[in-house]
């Protein structure tokens, strides 16, 4: 995957050596996210000085695999730049199983404390 200025002209800077798809620019930080060929999310910090772009070495953002469908983007970065909405692959489900359910968990740690309170000492 490469970064180039739009609408050109200019240089071309390589971000990924192993391929990537669906690049997503963070609105809050100098970070570029993308999906790898093995369906994981990578993040590549970058700096810009004048007309020069410098991408740092990409790193794995999450170990979780994301659900993929041909030519379908299955994740998006929240405007706060801290979290993603992701379609997560279920390794136990058959490949042809219907995917018709979405679960959103807000205030995760509050919910966790509610359903699994700390043991009294």
C-alpha cells in the first residue's frame, strides 16, 4: 500500500510491504489504519513536513480478525480516533451462517462491574 498526494503531482511513499486495503485516516492523530490481507487492522503513524510524508513502521492494532466480504469495507474508525466499529469473524460459525445480528456494548466496564462484581475480601 502506498500514499500519494491528491490530486498530485508529488511523491509516492510505501506504507505496507505485505499489502493492505481500505485505508482510513484518523481525524485526531497522524495515523493511517488499514486492513491486512489476513483480515487484521494495522496502524501506521506518520509525519508530514512541507511536501514530504514519512510513514513509520505499521503495527498491529488488534489481534482480532475482522469479517470480510468481497469489495466490502467491514470496519470504520470512530471520529474520536480511539475505537472502531467492526464486523468480527466468528471462528466457530460455518462460513454460510447468517450474519444478521449486531451487538453494541456501551460503557463496557460499568456493564462488566454490574454482571461480575468484585469479590469481597
